[in-house]
C-alpha cells in the first residue's frame, strides 16, 4: 500500500468511526486552494475532519496535497522547463477537556522530493470568568531535513551532510481571548520562533562580487510576532440583514535579522438570507534584513518595467552573526528579506445549502446542513518581491458538512 | 542592534497588560452569547482556510504569525 493510499484509508477510517457517534458534534471540511503568480501555480486540495466526543475529547485529522508547478530557479528548476512537485502533509490533533482546562497534542508530517519535516506540539487552554476569558499556551517543535535535487530521481543534502542540512524550529505561542460585550470579542497573541540550522534556499543564487553563487544566510534566527484582533457585530437581525460583522486585525513582526513588518487587516461579513458575503483587505510592509544588499536595477516583467532594489553584493558578503565559516559573511537573493509592501484584496461568498434538504434528495438532510464557499483574491507586490514573484491570484472552494 | 530578548519580554508584557485591563469588562452570561456564537465571530471556523493563507504569506513575505498556530514544515522559502 502506497503512502497516499495509507493516508486516504486512515482519513476515511477516522471519518466512518467518528460519524457513528450521533450525540457528539463535528465537521468535515473539503477545500481546494489555488495560487497563481508569474512563475508558480499551486493547486492544494485538502480535507480536515474534526469531531468532539461525549467524553470531551476532540480529535482532528487533516490531509493536504500541495501540487506546485513552477518555472522559478528558486523552486529548483534546472532548465527552462517548468516542473511539478507534490508535497503531502498529514496532521493529527487531539484535545481533552478537563473542567475549564483543555490540553492538547498534535503531530504533523510533511514530505516532498527535497524536504521532509516532522512537527509535534502540546497546548493548554484555560477558560476563566464564565468563559469570558480564555488563556492559551502552546509549544511546537519542527525538525526538517533539507536536500537539493540533483536529478529527476536523486538528491544531495543541501548543505553537504545530513547534520548540516537540518533545521530545528522551536515555536511558542501565548494567546488570550476576552469577551468585551455580547457583540464584541478581543483576542491577542505573542509568538516566538527560534530557528536553528540550515535556512537558505538550496537553489537560489545571488550575485556576489559579480559572480552568481548560492545564497548563504545565518544559521540562527529569532522571530517575534505580536498580534491583536477585534471582532464586532454591531448589526444583528435587522431587516434583511442577518448580521454585519467586522474583524480588525494587526500584526507586528520583528526578528534578529533586521526584518520589521507591519500587517493591518480589515474584514467585513454581511449575512443576507442563506448567503454570507465577506471582504478582506490586507496591507503589508516590511524592511530589509540587515545583511541584505542591493543595486537599483530596471527590471522588465509581465510587460512592465520597474526600477527595483535587486539583490546584489558588489563588495562581497556582509559580516553578520551566525554566518558560516570561514568568511562569516552572508548574502541572499531572497526577496522575502528585501524591503517591499503589498496589498491583498479578497472577496468570498458563502452559501448555506438548506435548499438541498428535500425529502427526495439523497442525503438531503445531511447536505442541507452544509456550507459552500467560493473566494477569489488578488495580491499586489512591489519592488524586488514583484520582480521575483509578480502579483498573484488566489482562489478557494470549500465545502463544510456536519460529522 | 536592538535587544531581542527584551523585545520578547515587552511583547509578552503587553499581552498580559491587555488581558488584565480587559478582564474587568462586562461579564457576558451564557444566554447572552447568541451573537458570539456566529461563525463570523469565531476565528476557529476559518482555521482550514487560514492554514493556506498562512502558507502563502510565509512563502512570499519575511514575516510570520498572526494566526496563533505554527506554520512552516515545507521547503517554501
């Protein structure tokens, strides 16, 4: 039995096992994700099952297939031919409610032709003040092995040896959620990630002293994120409007490589009969990493010419902490470490499938309790990020059914 | 160069301050939670969608976080 058959069997087995517990609640989510930018197309179908048992145990299983078709050298294209890579991801999670406390554990495995990652974590959440305040903490550890494709079937370790090509990530999250009023909810989180190991892209090159070489980045990175979100429903059951909800979110990010990022986001939900309309607007801005160097360069792409800060190290690499010996310098061609801003706009329509709840409709009662959502978004990029990736379209098709 | 351990301490303190300052807000009773139970008021109902959003954001941007879940696990840098 192949790995994919094993995963499919496991997901179906969990679905059938949990579907029999009629008194508990749960859902199955089937979703198709789409991403298309200048060089890369991603089709990512996924299935997620979640069920809460009468014992207070919640189990969740998920499978995602990432089908990435890319013509980008940074994705490992070795010639002028786009190629498709498949990434499989399987996740399992269980949470047990013990009075006001919920403790959980999770495991996730991701595999592709040149990258393998095991992720495990634990979490605890505490409900206080008659569930008006929830505090939560979690710790997640990921160990990844990074390789570089050397042929259609073979690979070599990205950094020489298996040990030197390993990346360990420690991820800690503290979060809180506070009910402000019967129609208002405030939540916030602090996230800390410590990345230790190989973090460069094994295929990406950058010009150093006029010569293209594979990028070298520090082996240690401390990343901080602080976010807050306010959800308000000022309109509820007013005429034809079922409800109008706004979600205002802000995330501040900073790391020891010098990247500082701000991401405000606004989202509005409007319920009209069986449909819910949702609009999302997100702005993102970041500064460059302290070891990022560039030369203003005119770049033509997608029929447009812009002057951008193209990664370039005419004077050689930049001395920086945790850069490898013997030179202890770093250099990168990654636009994610350059300065740029972006805007994302997305619309979504969600439809309650109550019209399927008909006596003569097979499985009508079950399908009639479901939701179908379609979303389309556009991502505008700037500066070197625009030159490297271009703008992008996103799409989503999601079916949620009770379990 | 900024002191990043201090950044973490400040961030965690801000979060704690937010919790303490808002915990004195009105106590909403279980029978008053009809609006709070709306799917639009619960970020968890969008958890599957948020996973892909987090995935493409971390593949195209230098920042991370904002979803209170760990991302990563792919060679998407």
